[in-house]
């Protein structure tokens, strides 16, 4: 027994204990724009509490039916990110997971103008996070990713604000109506009195295909794109059409079709590649 204790004492200086990150999944901030408190979750990398450095930021959006805990509970963001950092495939980063599922569902401004979630995201959430946490605030150090509804939000945020994000990773994304006629049917279903000009303007602003097709040449390389969708995913058509539109417009992007469906099993295998892809930009490849 004594020999074992002596051996342990001799080895202790040479034993390194793996650090782990931390996740807080029930935080909130007040929103004047949405007239409510808005919840968010956050992942802080393993060395956050022991260093004075600033970190790049990944905004990670959940899908319809989930909330800010989705990527924490089902996506295993803590274990997957810790492993990627330990393996050297991802740089230490802060990951912010906002709640897009209370009050109303979605990451866009509503067509009627009475629920402006996108305005909240850019005018209140990002400034709040980057003031409260030790975040890098330059374009190169900021990325956005998300699944399904959050994949649609990822497309929208990076297409609307290419000056803010170095990388965008839509996963199994909902891309919105493919055509203006589809948009008319979709938007008038719940809002029968909308003016046609309102629908047209909203479609041009919130359709991924419309935004890609109308992208000016000067913006084609502004954002690094990683688009990922399963071969059994019911949203395959929209993602394929965006890929084709980007090819025709000569917009550089990565497009992956892998085995799987619209499931957390699929997205858990997507996350390591997302972390690696955004880290390439963070590292100034």
C-alpha cells in the first residue's frame, strides 16, 4: 500500500487532467425589440476561466420544435466540441445558441413587421454577447451554423450580413418558398389581406434562392459556405436547388450529401465538420 502511494506521488507531476468546457443553457437577456426576455445557451471552451484571451464566436441555431437547449441536450455540443478542441481539429471558441422558439417560432422578421427576431439577433443579442464574454469582434472570428429552421436562419443571416460572418454552415436547411407563386400561397394562407407588393418584397428578402440569384459579383466570395444535407432528408430539394444556383452563379461553396435523414443522429455527425470548417477561417487559412 505504501509503495503504491509513493508511486502515485511520484507520478502526479507528470499526470495531466483533461480540461472540459462548460455549458450554461438557461441564460437570458432583455429584448426591447421583442418586448420579452430571450433565453440562450452558451458553450465556453476549456481554458476560458484560466486565460485572459479572447475567442472566436460560433452562433449555432436550433431547429423547429427545439429551443436553446437543443444543441446541448440532443446535439451533445459539450462533448463534441471538447473532443474537437482536444484533437486539434477545432480552435477553442465560444458557441452561442439562442432560443428561436418562444413567443413565435423562427429567426426572421415577420412579414407583418410585428415580430422582428432578426433585428433582435443583430441589434441586441450579438452586442450583448460580445460585451459580456471575451469575444473577438472581427468578421474573420465570427461564424453562423444551424439545422433545419436554423439552417434557414444561417442562410438568411449570412446572406443579409456577409460583412459580419467569415463562414456559414446550413445543415438540412429549410430554404423557404422556391418561387414567388409559392410564396404568395404560403404567406397569404395566414395573412389573406397582404398586398402583393409586400409579398414580393418579403420573398426577395427572405428566399434563399432569390438572394443567391441576385447576389452581386462583389459578394460571391464574402462568406465561406458549407452546406450539408442527408440523402433521406425531406428538405433535400431546396438544398440541392441552392447548390445548383450557387454553381451557376460561381459562388464558392462546399456541398455535402451524406447518408442519413432529418435526425439528431445525422446532425451530431455534422457538428465536428462544422467546427473544423469554421476553425479554418478563424485560423486565417
